[in-house]
C-alpha cells in the first residue's frame, strides 16, 4: 500500500534523527508508526463482521477504511484503518431498506448505497418503503444526503461506479437499464439500455459495474454470466459489446477497476483478475474455493472479499447456520 510504504519510510528515516531534532517530529513519527502497524495488521487478518449480517458489497477509501452493506440488516458497517468496527450508517437511515451495492467516492465525499425492499423474498429489513433506490450519504459523517428512485416497478438497484467527471452509474438487475446521476442532478436517468442486458427468465441481469482505465463502462450479468463493454463518448453511451472471456464465467458478480484491468467476483467461489484486449477478456483466477463471494474492495496490494453466503437467507441453506461472517484479505497480483 502506498500509504503504508510512505509511513514506513518516514519511520526508518526517523530512526536516524539526531538528538537535535524536535520532540514534535519524534511524536509525528510515533503516530505514523502506530497507524502503519494498524494497517499492516488489517492487511493480513480477516475482519469479523456482525453476526448474521449477510454482507452484499464492500468498498474502501484510500486510508484503508472498509464499508460493508448488509443484505438483511441494512445500513453500512465501517471498519476503520485500525480495525475498529462500527455502525457507520444505521439501518433504515435515509429511508433505506436492505443495502446492496456500496461505493465510496472520495472526490465528492459521497458514500453511495443501493437500497431495495426484499420483503417479497422473505428477507426482513428495516423500514417499510417499497421499490429500489440509490441513496447517498456524507462519506465523512454518514449523514444522509439524497435519495433517488429507480424508474421501473420491478427495478433492483445492484451496484455503483463513478466516472472521472463525477457521474455515478447504477446497474439494475431486474430491468435492462444502466442509470446515470450527473453531479448536481435531482433524478436518475436511463443512460443505457439494450435487450442483451435484460435478465433471463427467472434470472438476474446486470450486476457488477466499473469504469475502465480506457474511460468506458464495463458491466457483468449474473445469470447468464457475461461481461460487456459500453462505450462512453462525450458522456453518452455508445456501442454495447459482449466480451469473449478466455474461460467460462459462473455467476459473474461484482466488478472493480484494478490497474489497467479489473477484479471480478464469480459467485461460484472465485476472485479473478480480468485483462481486456479488444473484444477479448483474459480471466486469471487469483483465489478459488471462496464461500459464496459477493464483492471485493482493494486496499493497496490486498483485495478484501466479502462472502455473502446468501443461500443461507434466500436459498437452499436457509434453515442452516451460516457461521461467522468475515472480510477475507487476499494478496493481489501486481
């Protein structure tokens, strides 16, 4: 992690300080060491989440903090760089229900969260509002900001990405829509739609979403598992291209930008590195054998994976004990 490296460098330089240096400089070095130790520990040790919280998404900030949305409890849990776990967004805040996708945008100081009423699936959650919404909160304080409904009655707000110009993009799993929210806008707009993005019968459509290093938008569909590029030109959507993966995908879920490529979660239990070249997508498995993974967030050279275990709340394992919930640290390739 860049922050970790810089803090370590400062500490090493501090070891050669002469006695003529000020006590203030020495104190700063000690503070840097304390923070560095906390980050190092967080990078190698799984983080425990609240019992039966069924995490659905995780995002991070440059200081190493992690933010996790809960499929059933709602709200957003924060893990600070020192490893402290707190309820950053209370369940039901800003009229929210079950929390799915979360994304921290440090440039605008905004925490985006997808809120959905899952009562039809038998999932208890705070509040009583109906429909799917994009909720926004202050990234520093957690205070509510705004609420934006998705347009279709059957819409399902899944995940969020933010472009270089500050536009937020939202995937809709139950309708073939990618929404946009430009800075200062008061409502979501359908930014892209196409039958190829529609969910299959009894399936789940659009899921993961990320802005690539080329400035184009990339999305996954969960069932059937596919990967698409949506061209972006002057802020408008262009050609939608289905990419050809080097190996078959199985329940393509969360997608996060990673260097010049992406990190991809496959619900079948894998964390992948994705490299796009033309219309081809090279899939390299970073970690297999994960338990129903749903999302990943990067902090330095570590990918933090949330195992949602959603079959224990809406699937075949509903009557069984899901066990403990953690965020798992996985070393990422360079």
